[in-house]
């Protein structure tokens, strides 16, 4: 596996949170981790004047900055002796350079920090995290530094993993992703499905028979969803290192329900699929992934998929049936191999 790890060169809460998550995860021996620091061109020019009016040559500034980051990289290598950690200093727009480097290096995962929602002066802030998670061609993990008023303490070991599922190609990609990774033995996973509230439709229907049909179909769909997700959970326990998988189905707006459940369950990580732009506003992911990345208190991994005609057809079919084909998904999961057929070219989150 090849992990791209952008840092800001400073021991801020942002870099510390991302570093802690990186060090605490179980990575396969031989995993390559490339640390990069991106300096904006105007920062290099301003550095020529230095502090207190002292002149500092641009080359000297870049050298000192790179030296600091190299020291940080060396410490990271000591913490992860089974991995190969390297460093490179880049100059340009942070988001553009991270995306470009991820593409050129063929990264399998990008790990970066998000802001703590209080500071607006750090290099790797929400704008960069948003741009990278929206446009990267590989999974992106956004680590967040908990605030003093967070609803619970986040464990960097990530032993509570929430995976929103809606039966789409995107959510299946998320399942494939977690199936191939190494996890701590005590890791718990919850497959979470969010369905619409039936009460409003039921209450608005004047015809008693139609109202009964609405309730019956809703209950039938919920039962089928529970059965299908349970079968998927049992299958995933057989083909992966995950041995504690539960299924939850709740009603509400996915944008709010996922974050709320994550807080209540004290999740350490949310793994969510995301597709490209679409006119189908009812689709679970995309804009939902955007909302989860923005509002979740814990780390979020975004797994990207494309939005071609075939997938649109599958998603249209899903919207009509609201059902899983558990056997087909199992067959798909059976084909999972480390880093094989994982990255499907994306078009970004909604």
C-alpha cells in the first residue's frame, strides 16, 4: 500500500491528530508512506524578509523548512519501523500539489488533517481537505483533532467503525475497502442504513387502504434491508479480519442521521462511499458524504467511485426497488484482493 501523508511542517493539532491516527493504524509490512509538505509561492517570497526585518534567502528558508519536516519524518519512521517512510518538499497550491502528487505517485490512500473549527490560519485547513476529498482518485482519510466539547473521546486505534450502506456502487466500494485492510482485534463495525420516515406519508394519505399499503411496504422494505445487510455482515466476517459487525437501520435525513448516530455510538471512524455529481438528489451518498466530512466529530474516510451510465442505471434501479441483492454483493466482495480493482476514476463529491 502507498500512503500519501501531507503535513504542514508544524506540530499543530492538525498534524498531531493525523500523525496519531497514522501511527495507531495497523499497516501491512512494507507499506510505503510518503510525507509531503507544500509551501505556497508567496510564503517563500515573504520568508525572504524573515522576522524582525532580517533578510532570509528563499533557498535558506526552504532548506530550514525542509529540514524541520525531515526531522518529523525521521520520527515517524521510528514509530513505524515496518513501513518505508520518505519525505518530499513541494512548492505550489497545497490542494493542487497534493492531488497531483497522489496521481503521479499512484497513492492508495491520502491521510490529512482537517482544521479544529476554531483556527483559520493553518496551512492544511478545511478548504484543502474538502478539495482533496472531493477530487482525489483514491480514498481519502480526514483526521480531526477533538475539541474540549466533543461528545466523546476519539480513539486513534479506530476500534469503532461506522459504515453507512445504501446498496449503491459507492457503498459497496466502501465495504470492499474495509475488507482488505488490517484491523485491531477488538474493532467493532456497524453497517448503518438510513431510510425515510414513513409517518409523514402515512398521515397524509386519506385512503385507509393506501395508508395501510404504505406502512406494509415500508415494513417489508425494512425487513428485507435488515436481512440483506445481516447476510453481508456475516460474509464480511468470513473474508476479512473484522469479526464484530452489527447492523442498524434508522429513519431520517442521512446528512444528519449518520453524524448523530456516530456521536451517540462514539464512533472513531466513518467509512463512506462517494460518487460524482448527479441529478438524482435522493441518492444517499455524494452530498451526504460532503455533509458527513464537514460535520462529523471523528475521522472520515471517503471512498470514491465513478458515475458512468452503468452505475446510474444501477442506482436508478435501487431507488425503484430500495432492495439489496446480497448474493451479488457477496460475489463482489469475494473478488477483493489488496489494492486490486479498488480505485474507480471519480468525478468528485456533490
